[in-house]
C-alpha cells in the first residue's frame, strides 16, 4: 500500500501575504528567507535523504491554485511514487485530478478529499 512520506507544504490564502508573512516572522520566528515570501523547514527522511523539507507559503487571496476547492488552504503531501499513489486512489474511488505536472521540484498530482479539501501530492526528484 502506498503511503505519504510527510507533509511537503502548507499553502494558504492571505489578504496581504507580505504583511502576514512579516507577522509570522516577527512573532513566531518563521524564517522568511525565500524570494517568494515563504519559508522552508528542513528535516530528514530515509527515502528523501538530507534534502527533505516542508514549505510554508501564503498565496494571494485571489489565487485559483486551490480550485476546485473553495477552502482557503491546501496541504501538500510527499509521496514515493506518484503514479502508484494515483492508481491506488483511483482504484479506491477517490476524486483524482486527471492532470499531473512535472518540473524541477518533482512530479505533482492533485486529489480532493470527501470534505472538499484539495490535496497536492508531490514525488520529489530522487536525491
């Protein structure tokens, strides 16, 4: 059975992503060191190695990246094999987006949970 390896990121809508990011930085110490206004939290995983990390990132309030979900957030889960995970989810009758994407960050796919939350699945590049 395919399983998630960890949380790859938490993405959420913000009315003013710059000001909100600064609040998180100034009050909670979130390290806003990324050009895109988010933070990367490194950790270790047996499969992913030393380069494993989770991303924290506000998105503009009007983003459509979380669609068709109407929720103001999206979770990103890390997976070992996106193709196998998608097959398993389809076989289980899950709402799996037909679209996938591949870029320098890895292979991406999306699903909706039964309560309308959009989940992003990421198979990172092999270290």
